[in-house]
C-alpha cells in the first residue's frame, strides 16, 4: 500500500477544518469558563470574569442610591435648631421651612422654621410669624447670614429628614414635619 502525498487542495482543506475545529473548541472552552470560571483557567484569568458584573452592579447601586435619595427614601439624622410657633402636640403635622442663607453651607447652617400652619409658603418668603417675632437688629443679623444672634429663638432637636438637606437649587426648602415625643420627622415637599 502506498500513501499518496496530499495535494495542495487537500492540505488547505485539512488546514481549514483544523482551524475551524480549534476555533469551535476555543469558543466552547470560553463558554465553559463563563459557566465555571475557575476550571481550566490559570491564576491570572480567574478573577477577570467577575469584574464586568461587579462594575454593572456598582453603577446600578450608585444610580439607585441617587434616585432613592432624590425621591426622599433615604433618612438623614441631623441635630437642627428649630423655631416652633405656639404649642405643637405629639403626632401633629406642620409645614416647616429651611431657608438657604447665602454663604452658609448646608446642613450645618440648617435652621427649621415651623409656624402653626400646614400651608406651603412661597419659595422666597420667610415665615411671617418668625419674622414678626424678631427685633430690627436681629432681622438685620439674619439678613447678613448670621444665625448666632438668633439662638434664643431656637431649640436644638434631633430631626429625621427624609430627603436631601444639602441642597442649593432653591432659596427655601419646605418639609412636612411630625412632632415626636423627643424629635421631629420631616419629609421633603420640594
């Protein structure tokens, strides 16, 4: 029996089949690797398969936190100076405001003004009850951004805020607050 030498056509055909078989085998190996990343992988390849899913999870978590925060689903606790007009019963709701004083960073400069109404004030207006209770020098100090001269009008209370406190997109932020026995719980209205 004699073996005939392979012609160029048959060698090319065998080469292509071998290449196709190697490609399919490599594809199957990758598929197996995704199903079980530690099988058949050297140490440098073992951790790379989880980076993309971790990145995607990180992006979703970051976006999700921002969305939850913007829609008042995340609580923040902050000891806040609170001005209260009249008696406020435990369990009662009021609309309160935090005015943004220029040059003062929030939340450290946050002062909560709680009048006796549940009416939402216009953005640029201070609570008339609060302003009426100030002397002319106190009002001038307030307009200059100095809250310290008004300390006698405020009580420091723990406030549980549902919504962002550190905002600069408005001049006045409105909150719907409920009086608890030893604190306030406030949810952002705007």
